[in-house]
């Protein structure tokens, strides 16, 4: 590629930059508006963690919600605790099972919970956010 072609391409990128910045700002504003809308919709119930800006994240899930029923004896908080420990330590599948056992969770129960919790959260944004809050707190 010739030097003049590179200069022309650089000029085009520089010319496009303000538009890209404006688009990013619009996307950010839309995301903030959506977050405010969700907060208004779900109210103050279920606050427990903070988002990247330090603001609480509403889940709207009560402690007695049936979606929080343990899977194979592993509640969502324990699932988050074990998952976070495993991710921080970079464990493989075998190491993850050993980590679960160190928390008192038998291998077969962990395998069932490790399959069941993601399946339960799939498509349930509210539950997934609740899990994210727990993961951030443990």
C-alpha cells in the first residue's frame, strides 16, 4: 500500500471519528435511559450490588422467589461463591469439582447445579442480574 493511500485512509478515519463518538454517546445515553426505565419498573426491591458506576442494581427478586430454590442442594449464592473462586484461580473442570468439594458440595451435586443454574438463568435476565450481584458480592 502506498504512502499517499495510507494518508488518504487516515484522513478518512479522522473525518469519521466525530460521527463515531457521537454515535457512542447516543448509545450510552440510550443505555442509561433504559437502566432508569428498568429501575422505575422494578422499584427499589432487591437492591444488593452496584453497577460499574457505583449505583445499585435492582433485581426485583424476593428472597422467597421460587427461582431461587436450590438445585441439588446448591443455592445461587453458593453457586456464585464457587464459580467466582474457580474463575479467580483459573481452575479447569477437575479443579472446579475439587473447589466445590472444599465448600462441602459433593461432585454429583455440583455437576447438577453447574448444569441447572445456567439453564435456569437462560432467558431470565432478572435472575441473571441477581446472580451477577451475588457474584460481585462474594
